[in-house]
C-alpha cells in the first residue's frame, strides 16, 4: 500500500497544471514590468543629473554618460538656496509636530461621549473633506488672519485634517477601554491619559499621519507662491521652481562663469532641471522607506475598527 501511495503522489506531482503556470508567469511579468515603469523615470533623472552635461545630450539610458557633479555644485551655490532649505526643513518639522498633536488630541476628544456637541463638531470637520470654499476665500482668509509673509502660514492652516482625524479616531476606538479606566482610577485627567496612555499606544497610526504631513509640508509651495514675498521666508520648492523656469538663463550664466582659457565647461538647461528635481525629491525618497512599515500597519489598523 505504501508503494501504491508513493506512485500516486508521483503521478500527481507530474500532473502539472500548465494553466496555473502560465498565469503565474504572466503575473510575474506584468508586476516586474510595472516596477520597471515606476522606478525607471526616477532612475533616469538621477543618472542624467550625475552625467556630464554635454555627453548626456547624446543620450542617457541605463548608465550615466560620463560622470560630473558640477550641476549639483552649481545648483547648491545658487543665491537663496541655504535660507530656503532651512525654511523648508523648519516647516516640515514644526508643521508635522503641530499636525500630529492637534489631529491626535482632537480625535481623542471626539471619542468622549461627555464632550458637548461632539457629534456636531465631528460632522462639521468631516464636511471639510467634501466641500471647499475655493482659492479666493482661502486667500482672503489667510490675509485677514495676518498670515501673509508670516511663517505661521506654513503650520497653522494644516494643523487639523479631517482625513487624519478619521484614521486616528478609528484607531483609538479600537483600543481596550480598560486601559483608560485604570488610568482614571489612578486620578489621571484627560490630557494625562492622552499623553501617557493613548498617544504611546497609537504610534503606528501616528507614524502614518507623520508621513502624510511631512510629505505634504515638504512638497507644498502653493501657499508660499501667493502669500509670501519675503525672500527670507521662501521655501526650497518655490526657489527651485523659479530657477527651474529660468534654467536656460541659468545655464548661460554658469557657462560664462566656468570659461577657463581653452577649457570650456557648460551646463545644459536639461541637466539643471534634472538636478533640481533630484534635490526636491531626494529627502522624501530617503525618509519614506524608514517609516514604510509603520505606514502600512497604521493604515490597516486605522482604517478598520477592531
């Protein structure tokens, strides 16, 4: 009987379902193709930015055409880059901290039945996800609050986000109520409970919100463009955007500055565009993988109530 069973197992292993094999092969092919299509544009920008500007005009595909960091050296030395980088970094750090604290504490309050008009306040916040007054009311409101040419323009309007509140509120509601009850027995108030119990336990969703906020703060330049005229308050994105629009003039200027006797080096507008794109996106590309595991876990836990 053992011999017959072994023979039957061998025959079953030999009976390969070629339809499943073909389906798996097609899946792998399309997934690999999707990865290549997604990653290659960024890879192309990177290898172009480190290529020799003149050689890159002949074509860049898989490897850099020569090697030169001249475009990075020139772009970093542009006037206003250092100040604007500091403003962008400050905006990202301060804005993320304020957003995380305000959204998480507000979401915690929305879970308390004893809070007056809790349901109405929560619904009012949710309405902002679906209705927007538009650019002109937003512009007039920011000016009326005195946020024009003010660093607070970057961190106050983004302090509360309806989407973030929903995620955090759902996550907090899934936490065991006995934890909060035990803290109340020990005499802790709402703020103490939030800072000592709720906030530490909500780190997965907090990390998710921090990623959302940091990426948004780093990439945003719209408010800066319309409401900030002080060059000391301009963000890196806006400064590089202005240089990006002037890349042709910038390349001509750097070519004249780099002429040295018989040796003439030049930067093309395309090389400058690629370098600026890399400088803007590289910080987020480096930070995001470090928080990805918290991001995925937080989205799953915050979107589905346990």
